[in-house]
C-alpha cells in the first residue's frame, strides 16, 4: 500500500509557476522539483520569479544569515 498518493490533477484554484517551461499552470502539471507554489491566484504565480528575487535579496541582507558564529569562527567578547 502506497503511503502517498500521486495526484494526477491539481485542485482548481491552486496556481503554480513552472520553472522549466516558464509558465503559470493551474494545478500541478509539472513535477514538484520544477515548480514554485501553490499560489492563491494566477497573478501571484505570474510574479513568482520576482517574489523569489525579492526574498533572496532580503535574506542576503539579513544579518541573522551572516553571523560568524558556527562557521568555524568564534564569537568576540
């Protein structure tokens, strides 16, 4: 007995952005490794790459991600 069922068709109202085909799709058409989502609307999915770029910039500039402790360096007193 399978632990996880593979959905052949997505739910209406679930929107994804396919990274391989660079297109928005309703319901998961492509494998999970090739998509972002789910998004609540088509418009959100259309802006998936822009959202990812903005989040990456936020993370790159977040001092909590650039602490030196734990990277082989010791905390200064």
